[in-house]
C-alpha cells in the first residue's frame, strides 16, 4: 500500500471511473454502416485515468470516485490496485458502473463517443466532505468536470488553499467550472473549451494569448490550451508563454492522451519544473499514451517521456 500519511508529493484525484469500450475500424470509417474492425474493453474515466498515469510515474496517488457493486466495478478496482492507485476510499453503490463507448476513425482518433455516467450523481458533497481529511493529505488535488456542478463548486472552494488542477473533460462540462475557474492553479482546456470559457474565438497565436490572459486575470496561474495535431500553447501568470508540437506521429489510440498529459503536468509541478519543462513532459506523456492500443499505456515511465520530450518542436 502506498504511504500517503505525508502530504509531500502526493496527489488526490476526484472524478469519474468507468469501463471504456473502444471500437476501431480496419479501414476508413464509414458512417451509417457496420465496419469491420476491433473492439477493446479497458478501465477508463478521466479521473481514474489521470490517477493511473500519475501512479505509473511513481507519484503516490489516491482516487476518490464511484463505481457500482457489479463485475465492472470489481474489474476497475482490481486493475487500479495493480497500477499502484490507493482505492480504499472509492465509493460503491447499487447503480451500474459508468460506461464510455467510443468509435475511432481510421487515424485512431475519436470520431464520436457516448458516455453513460448517471452514477456520477451519487458522487455527492457528503462523500467529499466525509473524506476531507484524506483528500487534504495531498500536495495537489485534481478535479474533473464529470463532477456535478454543485459538488465541483463546493470542492473547489473547500480545497482552494491547495494546488488545484482542473480537467475540463468536454465543452459541455467545462461550462460548469466557468464561475470558479480562477481558483485553479493549472487548467488544460482544448481550444474549443477555452473559447467557451473565455468568449474569445481562437484563430491565431494572439487569440491564444488573449484567452490565456483572461484566465490569468481570473486567478489561474498556469494555462495549457491543447490544439490537437497543432500541439499545445502554454502561458504562466508571470508572463512566460510559448508552445510545442510533436514531430509526425501516428497514434495507435488517442483516447487517453489528455489524461496522460495531465499526469505529466502534475509530475512537473511536484518536481518544481518551470511550466515550459512541465509542458514538454506532459506532451511526452501524451505521446507515450498514444503509442499503446489501450487507453492507458502500462509502459508509461519517466525514461520514455524524457526520450520523447527531447524530440518536440518548439512553436515560435
């Protein structure tokens, strides 16, 4: 069992855990037809995925989430323990474990997805409040926007004295964090989510900087706006900003890239890296994740990230 009695270097992740079902076509994806391909089942959920990646990077990690009293719930907890995640505080209920169903295109990028996460309504404030002491033992607390809006807001206010990291999850769910965004130490929206949260339409580098400055004015220290194949733009409140993109890379599965990116950011912050270096590690982690057909690359490691991060191209 990971020792989380000391707070230094530990992370608490509060968010979703579910079963991922990912279908991938053998050839070009044809909408409205039955495609020959493969289907994989694996542990998933934004919060759970971030937790597994941080655990694989050697960071003491405790997960606060919810699963059903069913075989899928058993599977998720068993696999989490194998990766070194402390799941002692995960809530179990009679509702079915959440399921995320994704269809990839011929480039292994997500074409469409459906998430059945009704169980998240039972991850309530009472649960968070009852586990407050255990959550606060961590240096960094990660919240994912799968939480109900009122729970997300209360948790943010309760733990604002800690380094809070936000995963916006999706455009629709990012909106639930709009009123509290300034309480976060680090955020990593994609371009569309950043547009939704700031009202800035992003077409250029100047637009990215304008959006980042709106976040900074609200109180956010570190802003990372992911741009898909165009890489990532980053900005620190002290004025440092820039961007990176990867050299040409063909992913095997892009669904877990964002969660690995978040873990890389956390690793960098815990080790006192400047934001620029944390971004390199985060992008390296995302590429390692996409090098596996599974949502989580079990071979995730600092050594692999370090090798890849040296190959990244800085965006001038």
